[in-house]
C-alpha cells in the first residue's frame, strides 16, 4: 500500500478529475495522467489509472450506455482497433510530443470553429461514412500513444448535436471498449505490477464516488450549456496538449 504523501497529493485530485470526466464532463480526464505524474513517472501513472478507468467505465456505461448512437459506434470502434494496434506497433518510432502538439492545436482550432459556427447558426456538414472509421482510428492511435483519444472522438461526434445523454452514452461505450483494448498492450509491457495494482485498489473508492458525483452533476446541465462546457473543455485540453508537445519539441 503506498505510504508516500506526495503520491496521494497527486493521485487523489487526478482520480477525482477522471471520475468527473467519466461521469459526463468529457475531456477533463486527459488532465489526470499529467497531475499524477507530479508524484511518479507518467508511464506508472497511466498503468495505475487504467484499472481504475475499467471500473469507472462500468458506472458510466450503466448510467448512460442505454442511450447511445450505435451507428457511430459501428464505424468508430473498428477504426479504433486498428488505431490502437498501429499505436502499439509504432510506439517506438512515433514522437509522443509531436502527436500531442498536433492533436492539441487541431482541437483548439476545431473548438473555436464550432463555437463561431453555432453562434452564427451554421449547421454542421453531414459526416461521410468513412469519416467515422478514420476518426475512430485517430482516437485509438492517440489514446495508445499519448492517452489523448478524447479530442478526435469529439471532433467527429460533437457536430452531430446529439441529445446530451446520447452523446454521453456513445462516449461511455466507445471509451470503455478502447480501455479494454489497451489492456493486452499494458500487460505485454509488464505495467500491471503488484505495486501498481495495490495503488489502484487504494484509490478505487475515491474514483467510484467521483464518477457517481459526475453522473449526478452532469444531469443538472441542460443541452446547450452542456455543449458550451464541452467546447470550453476542448480548448483547455487542446492548450494543455499543445503546450506539452511544443515544449518537449523545443
């Protein structure tokens, strides 16, 4: 059982943020690994968080998974499988910093474009069938390489303006599947050590409570305000990714 106070100082806020993200405030979760990395290596932080994510996914899917858009999942999940495999295969050749910078800058641009378009009342263009497969692959790839699968998923799904709970249900099922698909890669890399699993078990009660709280809070936010929050979170997340990536490249 971890006894270092620095571990809890970094891990508890990270798990709470991740729980709120799984509870419905999509985008926040990407901040969890960097916060936990204040007290340990990023690789170790990600390995501790993955078992917690798998449990949180159960709660988020139970809360929202009944309302989902299966047509989106049928296109994006096969793409995500290919993306995760490509990320695992190319991990030693791909610059994490470059991926973060590219996704971050693209996310910021997309969020501002959607905010301006919605204020002008410009409808989003209909997505082509292959776009779901492509963005699913990008989401799987960036999730495997840089734990940044959320922005590509949101770029494809947000313009559809799904009802709030349908968006949340689709997102919860998609990322639950992605997280399970990442388990073999983490196991092959030897990341599920007894120490990491014990640390995850210690944090699990906080994670469950935070996820439950997120599902309650998000239901108090109406549709337009929910999408405004998601766009704002995309800008914050995009800025964080761009900053980390560009700083590492310089």
